[in-house]
C-alpha cells in the first residue's frame, strides 16, 4: 500500500483552517474557557525557485508561504490567530516568530517539536502588539538543504495610520555558486558570489506619484550581513524599529542600518525618481528604483509625521534596582549551543522575576561583528554611562568586535525564552541559549 503524499491546494488548506475554527467555536459553545479565535493563517513550507541570474536557470530555494493570503499577510493587534502549518519539505520544521512579545505557544524549541515532513499541525498565537514581524526557519538552518526565505507578517494598528500606501521591502542576501545554485547559511562560501534582492527581485521597482506619503517596512531578511539601505534624494523618517513605535526621527545620512532579522518602518514623502542603494560593508549595490510620475493633489499640505500608536511598553525602566547579568556572546564555555542540540535542561543564561528590570552586558569576544536577538521581549539600548537609553525599542542588535553593549528590558512575559548569537560570517553557526522569567 502506497502512502499518499498530500500536496494541498490553497482551497484544501483553507478548508483545514475552517475545521480548526469550527473546533474552537465548538469548545466555546460547550462552555470551555478558550478565547475566541479572531484570525486564521495557513502556512506552508515548500520548495520554490527564484530568477536570480538571467544567464542561469531559476535558483531552487525553500520558502515559508502564506497560502491563505493573497499579497501581504496582515493581522491586527489583539488578534488570537489560529495557525495551520503544513510541512512539504523533507526535514522537520516549524515557523519561528520574531517580534512577538508575551506568551507564544508556537515556539518550537521550548518543548514543542517541529512538524515532521508531509505533516500538518495547528497552533494558536496571540498578537498583543502592532508592528512588523517576521517568521522563518533560521533556527533550523543546520538541516536546510536550500536557503530558506522568511515571511513578513504585518500586525496592523487598531486605527488606520495616515499614509497613502503601506509597502513591505524584504531584503535578502544570497551566496551563489558558479552554476547558479544557492548555498544555505552555515556553510563555507568559498567560490560563491554575493547577491541581494528586494521582495525576491534583483531589480525591485516601486511606482508612485509625487507627493505620496509611503510607509516603507524595511526588513533585513538576510542571514548574516548587517546592511545599510537608502533611497537617494529622499529624507527617510523613522517611525518604528523591530516592530515597536519610536518618536519620528530622520535616518542618519538618509540610510537605515539593519542587523539580520531587524525591521524598520519609515515614512517617505515621494518627490522624484531615485534608486534604492544597498551597502553591505564592502560596496554599494543598486537593488531597486522608485519611479515617480504625476502628482497627487491634496486639499492640505502634508504635515510632519506623527508617532505611531504606542504598544503599551513601559515608559520608564527601574535601572537602580535592576538585576544585572554579563552575557558573553557565542563563547564556547558559556553554554551556547546549536539549535539542533538545544534543551531547556541546560543552565539558563540568567533568571529574572516577572516585573523586574533586567540589564544585560552583552560582550562580543569575537574578531567580527556578532548579532544578538532576544525572544519574547523588546529592550532599550543603554547609554554608555547607564544614565539613559536610546529613544526606541529593539529586539535585535549588532555588536562590533571586542565591544560590550548594555541593554535593559522589563521581564513581563513569564516562561522560558531563547536568546540567539551569530557571527556576521556566512560559514558561522547560529547559536542559542535560554533565559527564565519566573
């Protein structure tokens, strides 16, 4: 008897979601205490291709795709979302969410096994904050046979934001072999060349009229590189970092600098046609273009950008009575381990009582820049003297060689949470530890 490999169509996956929602509703009717599901999301891990070189066949890749949505995936702040995940790739996988604060039942390394090949699993996630999120497979990169594309997720504000358009710009890096195939991260990139795309295209085109206000959600979906991107001849007003609102401020020299996995929302008032330029620390690359034609007439001129609605993070952090911990990133004697070998039976990097402020001194002992990511919470980057902090929240931070950066956050989400450390070197392994909020 042959086993039928289920290759679901969009309709079949949506039908599966319908069954899940029906079950949730039935639990409520039966008197259960399960909160109502307000959104559904069908995700699929599947093979795909990208046209990265005109003189080569399409490049095989793996991707996390939202088969329940046409266009961008948009949820709303406050949603309780039922996620049906189908794994049509030959290795166990699960989506890993970046930017979600508070309890997240979908975390695959803290007790929930990844989904087996040709299997489907359902989970529930809560979306407490508005912002730009990211879901991907980077914690499973040791087992990837192809580089995997992440999936941007928009958690919309309760009330509409005053912009003419809201555009996601997913920046990705590739290491291409001479035959046009792509090398997964964590492998030696010898004999490969670097290439960058926006939204899967080597030459991204964005059309607009003059005098439009665009909300551009820049996402560094690369796996190892800190990247700077700018739109020539335009001022970029930053309004959110890593999914959390910030007091609007102009990007320094008109460029956004993003660590791998970092996100930045910016307002841009269109003026003239201009290229998108990306700098990888070695040279600049034109990766796209804004083409402006015509003009949008308004009854009143555009006002300066206003702050986005807050996400109820604390206004102040109690640094005086904070718990303080030293964390050496990636140090082999400090408990860092590859995700495939992770277990919460290992010693935590630190423990904090719920409601307390935690200050981490993050030291990078390596000879290259190291990227740190904190799951479950956002943090403030402290000033050098610990007498204040930068006026924005982050969940991802690049730390230069030999440097120490101090961060602070309120440990508001009880549970066991991951921290990540990875060198900005394509061959370097991704490493994890965990921390405990009691």
